[in-house]
C-alpha cells in the first residue's frame, strides 16, 4: 500500500468515527427538545431513543465518509 492510500484510508476512518460521535450526540440532543414544546408530537412518544441514536449514528457515518471522500477527491484533483 502506498503512503497516499494509507492516508486516504486514515482520513476516511477518522471522519467516519467523528461522524459516529457527532451523529449520536446530535440525535440525543433532540430528545429533550421534543418534550420542551407545549404540544409534543406523537413521534416524541412513539420513537425509541435507541433507534433514534442508531439513526443519528448512521447519518453521521455517511456524512463523515462522504466528506472525507470529497476532500480527498479535491486534493487528488489539485495534485494532477
């Protein structure tokens, strides 16, 4: 494996892990806001918090991965 390939894999892994953390935190931050309103929606009462956290984690992984791929694509295009 070349150094550039190793850097690309490291960048994607790092951004994905950061996305996992940020996605989990942001999904859990929405839960108290749901009950702060005067009339919470039915979704507030029916959605499982664990499922909501998994949804946030999944979105964070996708966002982090695509951000890393986009950044590395831009760098590779500038090198050419």
